C-alpha cells in the first residue's frame, strides 16, 4: 500500500484493502487460500492497531467492534483449511468488517475531518502510514 499522509485516508484505504481481500478469499484454493488467510490476519491486525493508535492519540473512546472482529478472525483460524464452514465464517467476517468500515467512514471519520485540524491528521497519518507499511505479522 502506498504511503498516505492523512490518518483518515490511510484507515479508509486499509478498509478497502481488507474488504477486497475478504471478497476474493472464497475464490482462492490450496496454497493461495492459505496465503490469503495469512495476509488477512496481517492486514486486520495492522489495521486494528492503527485505529487504536489514532484513538489513543486523539483521546477517543474505544471502538466496540474491534473485539468482535478479532473473535471472528480467531474463529476462522480455529478451523482446518478445508472445513465445510470456512467460507461461511469468512463471509460473516466480511459482513462484520464492512459494517465496521461503513460505520467509521460515515460517522467517526466525517466528525474527525470536521473537528480535527488537518495538520494533526497529517502528523498522525504520516506516523501510522510509515509504521503500517513496515508492519508484518503472518504474511511475510
């Protein structure tokens, strides 16, 4: 992902990237599917940490859906790769994540863009973008 200066643009780009991966995963198989799951875990972990850092920096309340996303991801990794319910759990995570993204982008991000100085969002965004571009958990 290219470096994005504004924190809200960065998080929105991450939302788009994760949503696309969730939509594509069910069509993958074998090693590509396993690598896709690793990339998904990596991207979600990076995204949730970036969001937490934004909330911490701007002194915002904790998001309630982070734990639900973590539980949904963990439920996927509790299965064997070829389990019958794997695709259903990926679909459920996709539904949950799309709701998460829409809620933030149409609510919190709009409010922040209207109330936080652009230079503050750029400072936070530059730091998060630099960190996010180097972060790697499972997919490396």
